[in-house]
């Protein structure tokens, strides 16, 4: 399985910091933010990674990360996203690079306490489909929210005003090759973006989406509040533990 890190976007919620750099290069306690998704993939056993970025600071990723060997990667590749078209639009850039391999996609501002090795191993064994990670949160209206029936996800609603559950879809997704065909069928949302929630719902319609509940804490770092919170969590207990 290969890994894809999505680290584009304008980071407007973190302005004025992001007027001079990409938000994924900002520090989370003692590391640049982008280190955490790389370490998340490495601890899951994924050693070939594509980083998708954009904007005026794209070259800074190369200066910071190089070929990825210091993280234990076999290869670290780069793709450039022009403008902002949403998560699914950015993921489309991985089509040729990923070949026929399954992919694990991590949003560049997602930070987890433990690791996703068990979920990656389980997904690697299935022939086709997608797998998402869920986490109970106190403010589900900020996220894509999953509704369950028994052990099945029956739908995902993006930022619902009245959430049907407290299970947020966190920014770690696993897909087979079908994901790129699905993306080609999507239409932009009201935000003018190709939504990853629409991708996941397409897998639900095919009966091919499974899930795991994430163990340990999780946070994004896309606002000033969550950036401070993430830094404090990392200071207290680290992240992406191998055990």
C-alpha cells in the first residue's frame, strides 16, 4: 500500500501566519505539522509516499523533507495542486503515481496519538473497497458525521446542523483503485469543491465501505484553537506511537 499526504490549501483560518508559509509547515510543539502525517504512515508500515501541495511555499517542503529517508521512507514524491478544488480534487493527482496499489490518504493537519497499523493491515487483506476511521467528538457539526446501522456505515453527512451521531470521520482514508473513477463522476459542492464525503458515500452505495474506531486522541490543527490544542497534546504525550 502507498501513502498520500494532502498538504495544499490556503490555510485562510490561520492567516496571517499562512501569508508567508503553508500551514502544514507551521510548528506543532516541537515539529513542523507535516512531520506527523508522515510518521503516521511510517508507523503503519507504509514506506512510499506522495505529498500533494500547492501555493507559493511548495518548494519549502522539498527543502524540509528532501527524499524522506530520514523518516524511514523508501521514496517521497511530490505533486503540485493548482488552486483549491477540495480534498478529492487534490487526491486525483495521485492517480498515475499510485498505479494499481491501494492508498492510505492522510490530511496534512491531522495528528493522532497512537497508530493506524491494525486498520491498514485489515484493509490490505480485502480485495476491494474503502475504509475510514471514526472518532467520537463533542462538536460533530464541524465534521463529516457517520450514521451507523449495526456494524455498517449507512451514510455520511458533511457538517450537519443536527448530527445523527457524534462519530466524526477523521482525515485518514483508505481506498482501492476505484477511488479515481469515483472522483471523475463528482460534481462540485456548494463550496465549489469536490468533496471527500461524496467519495465515501459512493463507496457506501456500492456496499464497499468499512470503518474502524480510532484508538487514542485525535485532532486537526487547522485553526488557532486546534493548533494550540494539538501542540499541548503532543507536548504531554507525543503522537503516532509505534506501540
